[in-house]
């Protein structure tokens, strides 16, 4: 996958199997769209994409400018899905999102009106800070973590930028808070949220480097809420604990997987067991032919 300058060229939806832009001709099976998190690039989602491809899904990875705002990222998603709208609706599709990407997915579903919603059947949110209200210091560590994970971002980082303000609850519109209000959070499609249980975040090449240890110690003092995945508390990633329950909500939260206590924010997307559980969930509860169509 070539690295596109999404600031100048705009967002892109990449066929995870070929590394080229996803076209209508590529959509020959149920579709899974992968969304990366704050400051990152979709390259770190490739391992999960490969597994989902092995389960006979068409997989697209959205690369977008994550600094300009959660709402702007949702607009980017809508714009990139528009060219494949007809086959997407026909085949049905789902979103699997990591970290801030989960808030992008939720905003797309809850706040943006789009024809492709007719084919959307499921969301999976991995380590998503559904409560928002992260501190500016935590967001700064997110920047460090993302640069280690997907190489340095070649443009200025700013903890006072639009996405950062939304994540810290310091934006004028209070975007995350509004997503969680009962009047606007009625997600009628099924949602699976997934937590990690290792309160340690790698920042640097060595897994237990001095930098990582010092970073994690500082983060734990800031987070002060356990269990957490080293960056996001379970009380925030568990959507059932954030959104007021309604009869139409169909939320599940997953922590009952092998290696939960040694899986942190980074490795939620590269955990083999999690990826296979998601694939199984998709096959059984989302893309299984309904009785009406049988």
C-alpha cells in the first residue's frame, strides 16, 4: 500500500487485497471497511484485513486525515463510499474501527444521512474512547504512540487541533457528548465493542523499553481507571456503559477472549483470536442470508 498524502490528494479507500483503490468491480462479496485511529494510517490494519479476506470478505481500508475532526472524517468516509454505493448496498457491509476510528463510524451512522446506510449491518469498535473526555496530555501520548506505530506524521502535530479538541471535550459543539445523548444515540444496528486488558502502552522499538515504561507510568496516573488497555479505559470502550440503553440497542462487549489480560490498545488489531471472532460474528449475525431472502 503506497502512502498517499491525504491532506493534498484527499482520502482514499484501498482494496486491502490489491493495494489499489477499491472499485465497484472489486465488490464481489460482503464488504468490511476498516477505519484507523487518530494520527495513524491504515497500513497497521493490514494483518486484520488479510484474515478477513481469507474469510471471503471484500475488505477496504480508508486512509483519511484524522486531524481535521471526527465529523470531517465521517464526511470523508461517505465520499469514498459513494462510488461503490450500488454494489455495497447489494452485498451489504460492515465497519470495523480502531480507537478514534470508532467515533468516526458512530458519527457516520448517527449523524450523517447517506444512501449506503441501507446496506450497513454492523459496527465493531476496538478500543474506542466512546466517552471522549481524554485529557490533552493523554492525546499527546496518543500522538507519540501513533508515530511509533505507523511512522512519523510528516505534518505538524497539534494537541489543540480539531480532532484533539473533540477527543478532550473542548470543542464548541461537544461532538462526543452529543453522540452519547439518548436522543441521538439510538444505534439500531448491532454494535460489538472490544477492550484490551493490558495497562501498558509500547512507545519505541523495544517492547519494555525505558521510554515505554515511563510513558505507561505517566499514562496510568492520567487515566486512573482500571481496567484499561494502556490508553483507553474499559469504561469508555464498553459502549454499553456509555450510551443509555434502549430496546432498539443491540450492543455486545467482548473481553472473554484468550489473552485479554495481555492485549493492549496497539494489539487489538493484530490479535488473531479477536480477528477470527469478528469474522465469525460477521458471518453468523450480519451476512448470513435472512429467512426473507431464502
